C-alpha cells in the first residue's frame, strides 16, 4: 500500500513535470510568434488590464478608410468619410462612430489624432462634436463632452490633441458625433483614444518627433523656409540653430531665415517636452542645413579656334539669378 502510494505520487510528479514542460513550450512558442495568429501581445493582455476599443457602427465612405481604423493604434490608417448618417436614437445627421471598450473604464480625457495629409486638408478636421457614453448597451446616452467651433486642432498631419471631458464617469459604450468639419465635406482622423483614468499606469501615450528630411540644401539668398516636423503627440516643441549668425530659427514655429553662406552645415534641432498625456522616449530631432553660394563659370575654360571668320560660343553656367553681362 505504502509502496503503491509512493508510486502514484511519483507518477503525479512526473505528470506535473510533463505538463509544466508542455506549458513552457507553448509559452515560448507563443512568445516567439511561432503559433500562427498568436503574438506576444496575447500574453501581455492576459497579465495587465490593457483597454481595447472596437467600433460596431458608424458613417463610412470606403471600407479601406472605415471607422474601425480609428482604433488600430496606427496613425498611418484613418477614418475618412464624406458620408454622414444618423446614429440610433439620435436626430443629428452627422459623421459618427459607435464603439465600446472590452472593460468598463473611467474616462477623464480623450485624444484625437490627425491623419496623413491633414497638413494639406486642415478642412477635414472636426470643428464641432459630441462625445457620448453609457455603461450598458440598453441605457440612453450621456453627453460627456461637447466641443463647439474648436480652435485646438491644427492643419498638421499625425498630430495628437487631448480633450478633457466635461462629465467624468465609468462607461463602456461610446458615441462620437461630429456635427461639422473645418470646411471640407470630408471628415478624417487617424486615431481616437479614450484615457482610462482608473488605470494609472496607462495615463501617458508614447510619442515621437521626426523631421521629414535629414538634409536641406539652400542658397544664401533663398527665402525663409520650414521643414515639416511630424509630432505624434502634443508635447511643446522648441527649435534651435547651432549657428544663429548664419541661419536663424524661430523657436516656436521652426521657420529658418538664412543670413549668410557658410562652409559648414548648420544643425537645426527640435526639442520636445513631455506633456500631461504623451511621453517622448527620444526628445530631439535634427536636420543639417547646407548653405551654398551662387557661382558662375564657362562650361569650357579653354577654346582653340582656327580663324575662318566663323562665330563661336561658350555656354555660361550660372546657378543664381544674377544678370549676365558680357
Ligand atoms: Ca488608425
């Protein structure tokens, strides 16, 4: 009897070991992404309270730019629609999206992020909107934020803006209704995120800044110019030049004025501060500015002519706009 018991304990221990090894193998395979359709995020979401949003109704023009792309965490994809609709139990004919979170959340603020070409389509930004919420699907909506004639959102691509709600509460269903845009008949946004204030580890979103180009070539008489800075958050940006006597930069707009030519490139730096809602692991972005002088030269520096009474010419290369007198 005693022997048998020991044997059965030995068997259980062996089983536990086998199951542990299988468990470890599955965890490792999932972590390495070797099981199709399972990624490391699947493991992560089991261990922390990551909030996920999914949209289930709204106004769309094309499936490629559906409202579902407001919630994919990717600013390269967008909700872009020229079609309006009327949400259920509402009367406004508007651009709208209805969505829910996987768990009830306490919303204190939300973020709207502009799309890829908002710099040339600022008129597609929302101007007046409502954010409504409810705890259960069969309740009626509570308006938790109203914005009329917004002046916060700018004609800047990939830029996030934060809005505090008027009514704080715990909700799970949401309705975002845009009553009017800033001029165009199309509305577009790349992301819509609600901040869950009950999850303190999730209060700041990671953001980045990057100049559109790393090198700029200019002549000393070129007009002031600005290199576009892509800012995925709302942190305050300050611009500096490492040679103010050659290229002066406006510290808040980034506009550069060239004062003279110089043999060394000038470095223009953008520095961003963390904001209440976004944190920047990398706080600077730079580009090099080469400032060239104009020159003129003949294409050929020597021409041998045997005089036969014929005319000849030598092309003059002038990279500036000065008038050639000969
Ligand atoms: Ca998106």
